[in-house]
């Protein structure tokens, strides 16, 4: 089963929490804080594996979570950092952020790409000791790992794309010029998935050709089968437009050419400007008048024209020679560049925009601030210095100012993510 699109969730590992610990040793009355830092969470890394040809595995597993860093411990011991989670994908997979649509990575090379970075470990209480605060009973939690919902889109890496109406002979052509063995039959949509074939021109010189399932009018709007595979033409350096010059199915070859090019342009305007070679196939069943009429139509557009019969291999060698010559003049297969992270998304990831909402019910002020949850895990309500640290967080985030703006009075109850306390001015 050929699957070339999938949507998954990826989450890098959270950093381990810093430790609250104090040195204990015989004959040492006050050893001081010695809580170590938490370990770093595991990254999520994507890597190309040429043993994969589709994205079918991602239909059955949709969530990938890297391991969390270990918590710090006493004696200044730093927690162990987690191993990265490696996700293998077929070559040519383009990864986009599902929310914004931006390209995060193009997996066309062997270079691994880090898509989600693990969170840093939290600081242990050894970092918070001062001359006036010698026994800090709090530490910092680990930072959360990056989390994304991403779409995976496989865009085949082929030098040449064969396009055209169904049953015009694209599969026959690729079968005679390469070792590819597509299904060939005399009915529409015989080819249900793209087929790749390596065409050998001479010793140590070859190129990759892709047989794209037949397009029909309306393909750019999602009609027929071909629209599902138009994305695979995007990378092709050259398009070989195969047309049934015999008109045996009652269609006009000139009109076929115009319609298919319009569908390519509708899907992606760049495709309409891609270099083309027209292969007038089934010439053994066409009249001289039909061939010459179509030849004049194409050559008037300054497009190279080749009269072939894929079934008898007539003219295929000349076509392949011309394709190879044109490819020598074209830039390499297109790679999609990763797009920078928008500032709003970057602020959200870094916790710059610490949003919160406050509602009042039955004289209780409910504060909704999910970003504060990991901080609260390390707060000791019985420790004065820990509560001071927590109070600074509430002040710096603007929560205290908002509560006062809403008219809170001393002694009123505040519920913060399930933790209740009396407001003290």
C-alpha cells in the first residue's frame, strides 16, 4: 500500500527536575545544599532510511515521545540525559508544522535533522544558596521538551516525471527504457501509485524517471486519481508529457496537452514553467496527418517534440538521448528549504508569552496558567524561601497585578492550578 501523507505528534523529552538535598556526613553538622541538576530530555531526530518507500508505518503509530531526563540527586549528582528518539522516513519526505504549514525539514539527504529539542534539566538547590539563604529548600523543575503536530509528505526524488492522461502509454514507456515493471493494461488508471525507474544512458550515467498516475481534467481540484500524486512532480527537473497522438479514445491530442498543462499550473504555477518534452505516443496507430498536425502545434510553442511508439520502442532511444542532454543543462533536484520559526511561535516555545486567565466564582479567584505547573511541583509550602521564590514568579508574570486590578482583598482565596492559598498583600 502506497501512503505518501501522514500526520503525527512528536514530543521531545522534558528535562529532569533539580534535586533538593543537603549534605549528610558524620561529624559534619551543617553540610549545606548539594542537590544536583536534572538531565536533559531526549531530542526527536528524523533520519532518512532508503529501506522505506512509503509512510504507511505512520498510519498505525501517530504519537512519538522521547524519553525524559533523569532527576538530579544528592552529592551534586546530575541526572542522566535521555537518549534521542530517532524516527526513520523515506528519502524525499517533507516535514511541515501542521499548525502553521511552515516547512521544518526536507529529508532528501543523509543528514539527520533535529525537529524537536529536549528540555534542559532544572537547577538543583545548590545553585540557590546565598549568604542570607543558606538552606534553600527548593529547586527548579526541568524545562518541557518541544512539542509539535507535524505533517509528513513524501515527494519522490525523480529527475523526470511522466505526465499525461490515463492509458496514453506512460507505464509502457517507463517499462521499455528502465528496469521498472509497472502493471500495464488497456484500461484507465491501471497505474494506481507512482512508479520509479532508473534509466541508464551510458556507463556511469543514468537518471531517475517517475511514472505519475494518469491526470484528467479537474485533477488540480481533486478529481480522479492523479491529483493525489501531483506533489511527486514538484521535484522533477524535467517533465515528459506523453500524449496519445492517435486519438484512439476520441480525444484531441492538442486539447489533451492544453488541459493537462492547465491542471499542472492549477496545482502549482511553477510546474507550468518547468521544462517539457512532448512524446507523441502510439504513432504506429496514427495517420501522418494526425502526427504532423500535432507536431506543428507543439513546435509552434518551441517545445521539443518526439514521435514514438512505446509498444514497439520506435523513437524511444532518441527521446531518452534528448532527455539526458536537457538534464545536463538543468539544476539538481529541488530541495525545500526549512522556514524560520515565526516570532509568535518562538515566544510561545520559550515561555516568553506567559498567558493566564482569572475568573471569580463564589468569591474564589481561579487562575488558569498551565505554564506554572512545573514550577509548582518544586514549591515547598512549609519553606519561607521557597514561598518567596514562588511569590516572585507570580509578581513577574503579572498575576498579582491582575488580581489586585480585579479587586482582590487580603484573606481572599486564590486557586492556582488546584493549589489554594489566602491572598496576602
